[in-house]
């Protein structure tokens, strides 16, 4: 520090000690304002003022005045290229921010911290804090700061050689700056976009954006930044092998650098112009610019510029044939490079030491936070244990209740299963008994009544042959008696067959249904269509018998009650089920009143199909006929 600064600090310290520990906002604001005004004129003066402002603002931490003083000091550090100092100042502030801190100040603090990390080439941390800042600016709709932040993020991606991400963020910045009509911001973004394209070898695009930026800055008469635009265009035309165009813009840049007394800029541009003249073979002009650059070195003391100058002078003297002088500059160049390597190593070691100190402070802060967190976790664990005991008691009660309910449900399920089994057994017994009775009756009719009627017919026939010269009346009476006996025999056979058709026993359901429908063909005013698909193989005997009885019952009900003139029937065997559909065009009925129907016909159909674990559906409307659909699972 200078003697003037030390004296100023002592005077301000004495003044502040005379005050109470209350926050002196007027003094802080005055110092911060003066520091911001001095920043573009005298960085050291700005630093001294902002340092005093921040020292005073420590009496009122986490207030607007504290944050403004901290940011003012970081701006001074930034101009002095002291990224580590920014980190040491801002990081503890960010870590200790109260929950109700303004999003605006969170964003600005992250903004400066991101820039500081980028300055010391810690791109990962720089990107993290820059993105946090961008998120904050977008949240409060601060488009101007968001545009600047997008450029910062793009620069980080560019330094990480991530061209696509850098281009993406710069395009977003251009959109915001265009919408806000901020020509200064737009000129900066265009220039940054040009640098990105130039670094990635896209020279035409770089030229276009540098020209756009130059046009804006010429309009704004921003000669300080315009000088760098001219310098950038000179560099692009050099890369594009357009030395004449490059020299024009380099000379424009040199003129502005001279007016702004930017000695670094003058030295660098003069070097570039001399190098171009050397390439064009204009030795005299090349030496004039090299000599111009060498004369400014005492003003800049920039070793990087001197390194370039020594290299160019060595080339110049080689081309003029003065190899001794050329070697002298080459030796000077090598010596300078060795010296620069040592300086850069020392600087790197210093930066590492500062980084170590910062990390050490971070560890101390982290340790304190860990201790506080441990106490909070212990209290939290106690609460968790109490809550867990309560939850455990509730769970035990719930489990006991669930076990009791499970036992009840299992008992109920067993009871329902037993009832269902008994019902199935009872239904099966009834059906079996019914079928046995049908077989017995059919057998009795066939073997008993049928045989008796056959014997009666034989006796009548024998009696007829023994009558001598019967009268016409006697003969007619005998014929009528024989006809009645024949009809009785046929009727007995029909009844016997319907009760237990041989076709069902021998050939199966399909053939039995087909035979049953064929016999219905003799009925007047009734047409029956039958379609059987896939029923080539036999089903279970009980399934066939039950389905045959159900079909028989449905058809008989249609004939007796529906007054139908047409019946359509389909039997379709699928892979796992058999479907039966029977439709008629009769008078129909109200399916909602099925429970009130007399007799057991429809109820018997439903019971029989349920016995087969199948379903039956009646669809009928008065005057529109009836459809019956049956689905029965099969193996």
C-alpha cells in the first residue's frame, strides 16, 4: 500500500471508532459511489475507497449497503486481475446468506464469483456460479444483466472448447440485446461472437460479426472499444490472407490506441503491421513499425509484447542478411522465454498458495457448519426416534387389526368356497339324476311301450287276415286302428329319441344339433339356419349333454312362445371356449322381467350354463325378436 492509502485508512479507522457500532449508511454509500466513479479513471484510488466502504459495512452485514460495498470492492479487484481476492471476499458472504436475501444480490454475488473463478481458469466453478447468476437474473426478469451473463457463460464454454454451447448462449444474448435495443450490449455480443468464430476457424462468420460490432461502435463513437474492433478485423484479414485489408484496419486501430494512450495496444498493433509488411517484402516499412513498437516497450513493460517483437526483429535481420544481429535477437528471445517461464512458474506458485489459503478458510467454515449440522442431526434423530416409536405402536395396532380381518376373510372365503362346492355338487347331482331319469324313461318307452305297441300291431294285422269278407266299414275301422298304432309307435320313438338321442351319444354335439334342426324342417312357417364352425372333435360328455339340453330348451321355447318365422343358430368352437348364438325374429320379451316368468325354463338354462362355468346373455326387445349368447370354457 502507498503511504497516502495507509494514512487514509488510519484517519477513517479513527473516525469510525468515534462512531457507535451502528451502520453508517451515509458514509458507506458515499464511499461506494466515489469508488465506482473512480474505477474507470484510477483503479488504485477506487480500490482504496471501496476497501474503506466494505470495512465500514461490516457493522451491518447482510444489508443492501453491505452487498453494494462488497460488490464495489470486487469490481476493483477485478480491474486489478486479483481473482483469488474476489473469491476470498465473496465466497464466505455467499455461504452465509440468509434465506430471505434478495435474488438480485444473490445473482450479482454469483456473477462476480463466476467471473473470478473464470479469471483463474477454474472453469467448472466459474460455470456453476455464472449459471446460478443467470438463473437469478432470469427469475427477476433483469434482461440487461441476463444478457451480460449469457456472454460470460459463452466465454467459459469457449475456453473449454465447447463451441456449440458457446454459440447457443451468445445467440440467446443477441436476442435479448436486440429486444432491449441496447446498442452497447449488442456491439459487445457481436464482437464476442466474432472472436468465437475466429477461434474455431470460421473466418467468414467472424468477419461478419466483427463488422456488425464495428458499425455499432462507430455509431456510438465508442473509440476505446472501437480500437479493439479494428484490431480484430486486422487479425481476421491476416488469417484470410488479405494483408492489404489487414494493414488498413491495424493502422486505424493504431491511431485510436495512440489517441487513448493505450501503449499495450500500440505496441501489439505496430508489431502486427511490421510483420505484415515483412511478409509483403516491404523491409523498410516493416522496420519502421518494429522500431516504433520497440520504442514503446519502456511505457508498457509487457514481456509478451517484447517476446513477439524479438521474434519479428530476428526474422527482419535474417531477411536483410544481418545474421549476427538476427542471432542476437534470437538469443535475447530465448533468454526472455526462460525468464518468462520462471516468472510464470513463480506466479503459478503464488496463485496456488492463495488457492491453498482460500481452501483452508473454506475448510474452517465447513468444519463449523459440520458441527452445527451434527447438533441439528442429533436433535433430528431424537425426534425421529420418538416419532418412530409412535409409528411402531400404530403399526402394531394396524397389523393386529389386519391379521384379525385377514382371519375373518379367510374364514369367510372358506365358507363361500364350501357353499359353492356344495352348490356345484348339488347341481351336478341334479343334472346327473335328470339325465339318468331321461335315459330310464327313454329306455322304458323304447323297450316297454314300444314293444307292446309293436305286438299290438302284429295282433291287429293277424286279426285282419283272419276276417272273411269284412265289410267296408270293418275294413276301414281296422285300417284306422293300424294307423293309430303306427302313429303311437312313431311318437314313442320320437319321444324316446328326444329324451336321449343316439346321435348325441355316438357322434357328439354337432351331429345331434344338426339332426335336431333337420327334424324341425318339417314344421310349417318356420325356417331354421344352422352354422357349425370348428366343432370337429368331441367335447366332454357332460358338456355336450348340458349344451344339447339347453339348445333344445331354447328352440322349444321359441317355437312355443315367440311366434317366430326364422331362427338362426351358430355354434363356434374357439381355442379355449365354445360360443352358441341363437337369434329369432319373434315377438320378443322384456329381459328385466325374467325373474317373474313362470316355470323353470329360463332359470334352468342359466343354472345349467353356470354349472359349466359359462355365461348366458339374453338380449330381447318387444317386437324385435330375441338373441341368446352362450359362452362355455372348454379344455
